């Protein structure tokens, strides 16, 4: 009986793990946006990433000005706000 209980527990664990996402998405920050832009990713790619996942952006005036100084386009900044 114990082996059956262990088998059922193992099966449930496997099912639970299979339901987890394959990869956890990184939470985007201002720094990650700057990194993507400076790394040469296109505006379209950065915008798609901004729209697709979790984010924790600093949208204070100083932070927005820093994004602009770092070369982040207005379209990307607008998507972040």
C-alpha cells in the first residue's frame, strides 16, 4: 500500500512540474531596457519584450530623462509608462 501511495505522490509531482512554465520570465527594469538598446536590439524587439512580460519600471522624471540620454526611443519609453 505504501508503494502505491508513493507512486501516486510521484505522479502528482510530475504532473505539477509539467504545468510550470518552461522558463521564468525576467522582470524588466529600466536597466534591462537600456541594456537591450545598447546591445543593438531593434526597437520592434524591445517593444515586443516590454509588451510581453512582467515589468517594474521607474517612471519618475529623472528616470525617464536617463532613458532618453541612454538612447532609448520615445516609442519604447511610451510603452514603459
